[in-house]
């Protein structure tokens, strides 16, 4: 029976709080199998054919239940590759942003050259891998805003010019919404990645005033289309667990610095919890250590149907393939219902 169950079915069951044969496994991978597919990492990051073939090899080698669409200009490694390929992209003169913002119109995703290419890849992956929960990471409005404005400048705006900061967030939020809806149209699950919204950079009070309302707008817009949405915020986010749960998101991925135990205490049954094995362990650890971490996370879940086991963030490119395989196999072994 288990062999006939697809990864997509497992993920969809987890979102609904239903049990099939085992807990789903989600691996946030990059070009780990690019060389095995016959390509360089740069080719994987910038060329559609190389990216698609690498994903095929990845799916053949690893029995994960979800995959992330490549050629994603939101991911840091891809950003660097695209900058190299196209020539260094001009940076925004942050001191002039206040003059520029009122003149900007939110661009449809297809008008953005890099994101349009990613949408093409979303469509190809959704068609090529219907047995998987196909996901894409979409940069969140706060991190996007800080990228445009600059961290120090945005922190000053919190005290000196709050109206401008809210105008900036309105702009980035609308952009994020359009990107999410474009992915949804391709049959792809949007995962909001907003790393700068973690407590390593801002306080819970700042999150609630300057970020939470805009996160809610994104969630509401996706839900209005009848689709699901998940969130991932890097680093330590324990103090805003309940704020995030209040958004009504279908999935919540947490990084290694956050407490899986605490999230289950406050969020069991309220959303599908994902993570939170330390990604560095895939580089520095052993197969036995990764097996123990998988078992530990699954023990904490106590058989909760709404749990997807996996790393807390993207697995580094330096991770050993044997480590990734051992972890995945352990998840299957200890995650059986």
C-alpha cells in the first residue's frame, strides 16, 4: 500500500491532519546533485534545462515528499549566480529611496525578468513531478523591504519616519502577494521566507507593529484564492510562535535555534509543523547523528499527523550525499504510523 502513496498525498494529508503510512519528509535542497546530472553548480542555478535535469536526478536519488522549484532568484546562492551571469545588478541608492518609492508601481511577476523565468520553472516542475508537493520559496515583505531600504536605515525609520516604512511595506507586500498568486496559478505551494523577521534582528514588538499586519495580508490574499501557504523565518522565533499561528497558515517551518518542543506545546493541531534539524549537522555530523536527530524530532511530535520532518533551513551545498540519504531513510523508518 505504501508504495502507491505519493509524496503529494502525504503532504496534503499532513496539512489536513490525516495519517497515511508515515510522516512526510521535506528536504530544502539546492544543486547537490548538479554534478551527478552532468552540470556545474552555476549551470544549475541559471539554466532551465540543467536545473530541471538536476531535480530529476535528485528525485531519483532521494525519497522526499516535497521539492522546491529551482532557478529561484529569491535564494541567496541563485542571486549571486544571476548577478555574475548578467553583470552586477545595480544597487538601489538607499538614501534616494524616499524619493523613488512614491513613483514606483508594483510590477506584475511576469514583468520581472528573473522571477518570470522562475515561474516558467514552476510550471515545468508542477507538470514533471505531479507526485510531489511542489513548493517555491518567496521572499517575505519585511526582508524584501530591508533589502531595498537597508537594515540601518529601516531601523532609523522606525523612530524617525514610520509612515514611510509602512508605505515601503505596503509596496513589498503587494509584490509578494502577486508572486504568491502567480505560483499558485502554476499549482505550486508558496512558502514565505522572511529571514529578517526573526528575533535575531528585531524584537517581538517590532514584529507585531511593522511585520505581522503585512504577513496577514499575504495569507489572506492566498486564502482568498482557495490555496494553502506556509511560512519559514530563520533563526530564533519562539517569542512570536503564537503570532504566526494566529495568521492561519497551513504550514510553519522552524529553524534549528527555535524550540520544536515549545512549538508543539502551543501549536499542536493548529498548523502543520515542519523542521527543525540543524542544517549544519548535514555537513559536520555523521549518519548516526542525523538518524538520532530524526528520531528525536519524531519523538517530540508524538505521532502528531500535522508534522513534516526535515532540516530547519536549506541544507548547505557542502553536505555529504550519504548524510542526506541516511537522514531521509531514518525519517521513513521512525516516522511510520
